C-alpha cells in the first residue's frame, strides 16, 4: 500500500510541478515561482459545416487574445504586460457538447512594456510586445460538466526567449526542447463592442468581409477566463526510465510482501 501511494504521488508531482516566470526577462534570480497563472480575454468563434454528411457535426476556428493576471484576476501579473494571441481549430457536435475536440492552432506569448491590452494598439494590444514563446496546439477537450476546456500545446523549439520562463529548479526553458503549455479555460457569450469588432473579429480573425460583421449562432464572441501553466515535460526516454524504475520498486515490494507468508 505504501509503495502504491509512492507511485501515485510521484506521477502527480510530475504533472503539477511548479515553474517560474519573469515578466521582464531579467533572469531566474527575480523570477516568480508559480503553479499556474490566471488569464482573461476575448475570442471570436466561427462554426462551419463538415463534409461528412452529418448535419450535427461541425468544424470550428477561434481567434482571440489573453492577458496574464495576478492572483485575484484584478490586475496584470507583473512589471511587463504579459499577453497572448491564439488561433485554435477543431471539431464538435451540436448533439454532444463533450464531443468538442481541438486538433491544431497556435498560441504566442508576448511581454510588453506598455500596458495597452484591450486597446487599438496592434491587435487589441496583445501582439505588440516582445515575442517570448510560441506553442503549437495538439489537443483540447471539454474537461468537466461545467464546460471547462483543457488545452495542451507544445513549445516550438527555438522560440522561447531567454530570461522569461524557468523550471522549478531554475533551468531556463529557452534551452529546452520539451516545453509544454496547459490551459484551462471557461467562457461565456458576450456582445462585442466596437473595439472587439475591429481588433479581434476584423483584426486577429480577419473575418470582416467588406468591413461588415454578421453575428449569429455560428459566429459569436466569448469572454474567457481561466489559468495557464508551462512546464518541461519528461523526454520520452526519461519518462520510460522513470516508469521502469517505479515498476521495479513496485515489483520488489510485491515480492517482499509475498516472502513474509
């Protein structure tokens, strides 16, 4: 029983390991240790029919912008404005909310000395800072009955800037090839104002034909909130060695238990 608990707690520690972030990119000595950070932002969703012949199936694309926030979500996280733009694609079903699946897209993280998120600077003030890291989305799904979305993305090798992102032990993620971002997000419908129309729908999503926007049940804007974590996941070889080691420990414990009878 103790061995089983050790195996489970070791796996959990890998999944939830803290990381460090420095909003100004000045190194590990002034980075803040976190398990996750809050985010908030807006997105524009477009639902499109599929070519499968199933009238209830759809594909979708969503474009939007996030800001990283402090612990209570009331203000930006640090001395620089940390923002992100995203584009995600996937599939779903009108009959089953949990059939929603993300299959691709990209997230880009920026650090900006000007706190101009939710303005007309660049695209919603989200992509006019220094590009800190880029991630390719590879999976996403509905994670609970309340509709929270869990999304996973891999860091693009060579895209992480030095001085911003660190592992819990202080290793700069700029030198790693196994960086992963995990996003947990909930959203609610919202009516877009003129700024969201011009910056998100017409700007990031490039979805204004002739400058006109038509909202519908298949094209709408959402208000997003949630949290994000960034980590260095074990390399496949290291993960295999860890599992083999844990298996060896469990086997030894089992044989030791058998020998007592």
